[in-house]
């Protein structure tokens, strides 16, 4: 799912990354502890499964609490991403990150930092290993963008 907005006669444009992070942050803020965790797990159920042919080592994010695969597709100006994981909490976290970064221009992705995702409040919710996995996911996406 990509969130888009009208831009005053210029057609539809993808929301800016920080705006999308803020939008997710606003959605998560009213939820606490278990409710937030359940919401993220439900998001994970929305992430479409990858074909097994993509669940290979070259697409695997090493260091995550559960197996997570990230598959890039390089468009002319934008990076398109698909992901899958074995745990729904990991899938839900990946779903949010992909919603924020999927279809964004390479230059915009190159400018983000892991800290830009702090408003999501994941540090308070995820174990240290899952936080590390989130950081590795973001870092891997940036590496894909940097390769363009």
C-alpha cells in the first residue's frame, strides 16, 4: 500500500518520507503496549508472501530475530520493494517500512537515517534483536538506493 496525495494540479505524488513516518507515528500513538503489538502483527498479515524462489540468501536480511527477505526492483527513478518474514511482528514492521519507502526516489531514500524512524516508537516496543533487525532493514534499503 502506498499513500498518495494530490498536489494542486500536478497529479498524484508519493508522500514525502518524513510525512509518511509522521502519519504512521500518529496511527500508533493512541495504542499502548499489547494493543500496539497486536496492531503491528495485524499489519504483518497484510504483507503478501514472497514466492519461495526469492527466499534466498542474497535477499535475506542477516541479524534479524526471524528470517526476513527483502527483494528490490530498480525502476528508472524509484526503488520498489517486496518483503516477507517468518514472524508476523517482523512482517508488520517490514510492512510499515515498505509503506514509507516503497516507490520513493533513490535520492530521497539516500538522505534518510535510522533515527528518522524514531517517531514510530519501535524502540519501546521491540526487543533489542528486533530493533537491530529494523535498523538492518532500513540500512539494506539505503544500500539498494545508494547503488543507483
